[in-house]
């Protein structure tokens, strides 16, 4: 097996929805929007995905993943602190920390030789980027897989929340392809000063999810 094939296999495993991080338990506010009736169709779902990629999740986590790939231990600590400050809503902030811890734990269990000197990371984005770099995965591939995993994870969440079949949900992901590509390209060129985002409706939806009468997801 060539080194590039080995790295690809590791990347596919790391970004697979079955990887035990617990990311499947979170919807990034999508559950609130479906309960309100604001997201009902594949077009609505695509708009939600594009909004998150362009103004919310994609302005914070995707560039943080790219920056973490090449960061020193001190820079990783600064990135984690910055993400904590930027994630104003408690639910998504705690979800990012929890999934990041689970990702590190699982990766260290599977690849102890390659990750023995892995620097400390806290958030999901920084953990994914640092782990991918240590496993010999190219930066662009790591960021593309990270964005794809988020995108398809939200699509899977939608099929549980809405009267939406698998094909229609996947169509929503396809309609968000340009937004995903733009998110990846911007992330690969980002500096720490570029991290930010402005998505108050999505933040409010995530904040209110904890108060729903019944819910499938944690945030």
C-alpha cells in the first residue's frame, strides 16, 4: 500500500459518520427550525446549509480546521481559545468541545504510534486538523473531508426531523455544493483574524433547542 493510499484510508475512516465522536447527536439548530416550520422542504434545507457554510459554522470551524493542520502547540491553544470566545451559544460551544474530546480519544486508540506526540486540542475543528496532519493527510483533503462530514451529517439529521426522503435530502446537499466549495477555499486561505461569522437566526435557534418540549438532538 502506498503512503497516499494509507493516508486516504485514514481520512475516510476519520471523517466517516460511524466514527465514534457523538457528532450525530447534534443538529446545529436545525431541529428548532423544523419544529417552527421554517425548514420544511429540500430547498429550505439547502438554504440552511448554505447559510451555515457561508456565515456560521463555515466561518469558524472550517478555517480553524485548516489552521490547526499547520499549527504549533501554542497556536493550537490560541485557536481553541478563539473558538471558545466566538461560539457565543452554550450548546454549540459545549458540543464542539465534547465531540473534540471524543475524536481525540478514538483517534489515539486507533493510531497510537502516529499520534503519540499529538499536541493538546479541545474543539472538534482543531482536533480534526491536528489529527489529520499527524496521520499524513494533506491539508486540502482534510478540510474537504471535514466540511463534507458536517454537510452530510446535517443532511442525515434532516431525514430524522422532516418528512424528507433520502434522495431529496441528498439533493439539498448537492444544491449546497457551491457553498461548500467556497467554504473550503476560504478556509485554506484563512488567518486567525478571518474567523468570525454572523448568523444570529441560527444562533438563536441553537439556543432555543434546549427548551423544546421534545427533541431528538442535544443542540
